[in-house]
C-alpha cells in the first residue's frame, strides 16, 4: 500500500543508514578526537544517497557541537 516513490525514498534512507554503520572512524592519539577518510566508500555512498555535502558530514560526525 506504499507508493513506489515513497518506497524508493525509504530504501534510500535505509541504504544510507547501513552505509553509515560501515564507516571506518579512526581515533586520534588523545582519544578525544577522531577522523574519517574523505575517500571512505561508505561515506561517499551515504552522502550521495542523502544528498548531503561530504566535507560537512565528515566534520560533524567527528565533532560534538
């Protein structure tokens, strides 16, 4: 009973969440910061599926504010 356009949006969100779970986050030496490679395939897929900017997502996944 769900329209095909809504199904595709739901599938896109689910796929993005699954890619987000596969991100490789590297902890820095101090243990308080982390980083994500901008060449991470899963980050690229996540951003393209949701239409968000890669550099912004990379920054905000690693900063608390």
